[in-house]
C-alpha cells in the first residue's frame, strides 16, 4: 500500500519511451543520419522506411503503453522545442509574445511563430559572445490594420526590452543595425496609425493582405491623412512651367487686367488615391500663387484670355485642400481668398511629415 501511494504522489516526471521498427537496415541508418541533422541544424527531417512505432509512458513504477502505430505514411524527426513566453508593456497594454527555443550542436535559437505578423529569430553561438538577429514583416497575415499597429508596437517593445533601442548608446556596427530596425518599426507604426484614422474618416475597413509592394500606398496614405484627417492645405512639390495652357478666360467687366500684374487663380480638381485595393476619389480646391500676366488677348465673344508666367525669384506654385464631395470643394473655393495665407504658407507633404 505505501508503495502505491508513493507512486500516486510521486514528483518524478514521466518519460516517453518507444520502439521504432524499420523496413530495412538502410532505413535505420537514414534515421540515425536524420537525428544528426536535427542536432546540427535544428530543422525537421523526414525519414522513410518506418514500419511501425510503439510508445509508452514510464514513471519508474509502471509503463503505460499506447496503441502501436502502423501504416505510417510520413515520419518526421523534429528538434526538441521549449516554449518561452515574454511579457511586454506596450501602448495597447500588456502583450505576451510566445517564442520557441531549441538548440543545435553549436547554437541556441529563439524564434517566434512562422506565421506571426512580425517574425523574429535570434541565434546565439555557444561559447562566443555573438548572436544574429533576423526579422520578417508578414503584413499579409494580418486580419486588420489594428493587428498590424499592435504588432509593430509589440515589436518595438521587444527591441527595447532586449537592446534598449530607444536610448543613446555607442553606435557599434551591431547596435547601429538594431537602431535602424527600431526606427523602421517606428515609421511603419506611425504609417499604419494614419491608415487606421483614415478608416474611421472614410468608413472603410482596409485589408492588410491587399497592401501592394512599393511606396505608392505610403505616399497616398500620408497625403490623404493630411488632407482628410488633419485637414491641412498642401503645397504641390513640383515646378510649374509656362505653356500655352497656362491661361484663363475672363469677362471684360470682371477684371481690369494689366501686364505684369501678379494674380491668384482659384480652380477645382479631382484626384484619385489607392489604399489596400480601395480607390478613393476626392475633390480639391486649389490656389495658384505668384502668377504674372504676360499677355492679354481679345476674343470674338468679348472675353479676354490672360496668359501668365512667373519669375525665377518667385516661381508659381499650387496649394490645395481636399474634400469628399464636390459641394464641399466648391464652397471652399468661394472662400479661399478669405484665408489665403493658409494656402500661401502651406507645407509640402515631406515638410508636414517632419512636423508630425
């Protein structure tokens, strides 16, 4: 009786034991080679020629066998993996990142799940104070923009917990790379925060899986955010050239034009942006500044055609605001000159981004 009680309340950890039956000696040899590969490289290896597997749990007192597994179509040897939860404090509260830790002959490896939105892998070389750090952004695996935002914030918190990446440190080659990664994550978090605010403004749910490669989505999102969320006027970052099309038609009684006079020209427009596969149209109210009348032509209907140009010292430029409806844009056009200085002093997109 005492022996039975001892077995029930024992602290001994049960062990798994088993027997593997192979098709032939070559299959057994391949199994041993697979074990060595797993040990050396830390990756799973498939073994052919396994006929059956018989396993049992042994607690040093009794063995508890499992049914024998036969007709095995696929047999894999995996490295021994230990789960390591790391708890981090983020803007969105406490987050736990689950890492997997396993070893090879020369390395200790710590990595997140292969399907995490931001995948991390840290490899520590045994006996040497050196490690490699890798990451991969897999935004197509996110179900929402909110998931992407939180993933970047968690990644930032993780880098800070390991490397204190937001503090001033000696710019060694290794640390410089970590610092650069930290700044990339900060930039992307800011970018997706803007997209999330655009979702609310537009009443649209963007799908991260539809994010294309390239910079167009970033620039479109930044510009739309400034126009529709921040409601800022933007100065077009382009040099305007004088052509035959740089002219306006006006009634004789509407204006008394003079050659060399500086004029402001208000006009409307329409622009289209693409974010995560959604095409978004907006209507713009535009102000052309620093235009100088270079010629005045009479038309048969009594109107006048004013041709304009600029000077090298005061080049022409366009500033604009954007609205969801044409009525809103036209209403803004009718009042632009009442707050002209907002357009005259407008910043370019790049300048706005520096200030945000």
